C-alpha cells in the first residue's frame, strides 16, 4: 500500500513517501521508490503513487514515467498534461492484457501531484489526485477499481487574504490521526523551515508505521521531495534511512519543458566507494542521548547528531586512499523531430550566421549547400548544438545524398535543380538530415541590400 503525504503552504510543498512494497499483506521490498519530480513549462510538482505497484511484467513506476514523458508535448503545460495523463491511464488500464487479468480490487491506483503552477502571479499552490477508486465527494474508497480514472484538483484560494496550508494524503491514510495533522498544520502555519517540517513529518510517518491501523503497509525508509515556490530555487530531495546504509536513493524525474528539454530519469542511486567497497554513509537519527548507530560508542548528540558531524561518517581509511563517488541511473531522451516551418523559422532567426557561411562557401568552393545532420546534434537543456558543413554540388557527400532511396523523389530533383541555378548573392540553400534519416531542404533569401548573403559576408565580422 504505502503512504504519500503532501504538506504545503505559501513557501513550499513537501512530499513525504515511504518506500515499502507489499502484496496481499506480505512485505516484498522496503526500497521500492514511489516518489518523483515533474518539471514542465509552467509548473513544478512532486508526485507519488499508491495502490498497484507491480504485477508480473507490469511496473507502475515505469508505466507512469513513460506516460508522463509522452503526455508533456506538444504544449508542455500542466493544465494540458494532466487531462492527457487521465485519458492515457484510462486507456492503458483497459488495453494492457496483464492488467485486464487482474481482479478489479487489485487494479486500484492513486497518483498525487503537489507543487506550484507558474502561470499565475504569485505562483499558485496546487494539489491533484488521479485515481480509479477514491471518491472525494463522498469520502468513500471503492473496493474495486472503476473502469476509468478521475482527476481531482485543489488550488490556493485567491486573493491571498489569509494563510494558506494544505495537507493531503493517499494510501494508508487511516493510520494518520487528527493530532498528527494538527502538529503538521501548526508548523505550516508558522512557516517553519522545510527541514523542520520534513523532519517532523518523517518522524510521524515512522510512528504511523508501528500503528495497528497501518497493517504493516507503511515502511520506515522514506523519500522527501521539497518544491519551493521560488522558481529560482532547486527542487530538493532527501533520502531518510532508518538503518545504517551506503546508498542514497534519488526520486525519479520528468523534465518536459520543450522539445529539446525533455527527459525521464529513473533508478538513481549515489554512494561513496573506497578500496573495500561502498562506505557506510547513512546514519539514522535516534534520541540525542542514545548511542550513535555508527557504533562509535559516543552519544548521538556528540557524534552524528552534532551539527558539525551530522553529514560525516567515521571511516577508518588511510589518508592517501582514493575514494570515488559512484552513481547509477537510467534515462529516456529522444531527439526531437522538426517540421519544415520550425526549420525555416530557425534559419531566419540565425540568418546572419547561415548567410555568411553560405556565401563564404560559394566564394571559396563554388556552388553548394549548408548541410546539418540533426541526428548527430548535441541536445541539452540549453538547446540544440550542431556542426554545419558546406557541401559543393560535386562533392562525394552530396553525391551520396543524391543516391539515397528516400531522396529519389520530386524534392530531391527540385533540390538538385535549385543548387545549379540559385543566386548565391541573394539566396542560401540548406539540407537537414532529420530524425529517422529523413532529408529536408530549406532555402531562404532576401531583397534587403543590407542583409543579403554577399553584403553580410563582406561587412559583418
């Protein structure tokens, strides 16, 4: 089952989620990630899910990451992504044969998103729950999954004439008491630092794990995600271990901001490794007067509970030993394709660069084209970086393009005729090799004497 807890106020949203995976009341894994981060064009949200986690070859976390990744385009806006995700979930849960073979009581799933939407000023605090069994109008959870998903959304009330707080939970929420909520609400109202709020929330979730109403479905290994309202501040993530350990587990991440700033990252783990293997770097918090779990023999308050030692680990190693930070992870990132209109717009925006290169190539080498292989371009969060080259009409590279089966059509003939007849003082010709090896030709010119290829080549340095 697990528990996902969302806490928000005007300054931050904090998501606290345990990592327990159980099936029919039996513990399967205490390190199963349920937490993630969604960054899109106009929003930043933490997300987590509870209910169906894995069955046979179906993995909810994998499915959710791929679905979110594919639901971001074409607009990358939160109010468009969520309806697409709802429709995708309804369709997939009907289509996937493995899920159809499950009983309706086992197919239940809820996914919670919480954070800020930046299309409003100031940014709008928001929470949404996508579910196929929770009825928030009646407050009753269905014992069997519906044949469709519903999206339930709550946002800050404007104008901001009173303090805003939000506490929402999914999963084994019955283990949480009114007193738990009251303690957390007070911290939110007092606008305590996120570290104080998250520490209290982690402590309470571990208390809930021991309560009979949790039925053993809440674990004590906990992930925390902090989304601050200030968009210039990074989204933060911490891993809170209740036992000694060496690996830090990082929440999954979906970035869907544009065609070139789009990726899905999963399975991220970080650890320090010395000559004998991974070092113990995770020390659980205990009572200040208890012995420190690192087995130093000191009290926790004088060891890893001390502010100057909290993030250090006592390791008996030679000072000259080489230590490495290791990390693992998987990423999905596809090279975007471009329409002819997008390519034309791109050339116009970079006209001075292309015009000078086109005429300069003509002067030094003769008639030809600017060739750009978008498939080999480097793509990162700052955009697309490519290496254009100038191909003469008789070059081996140009002849190889002309022999391609997918270019022996009307466009290829027109391109060859254009290269042989265009006016290099007024016009430039570009050939783009695009996604899946497709080739497109773009030609641009101008009658403005101050911006012709020849004038720019001779005057712009």
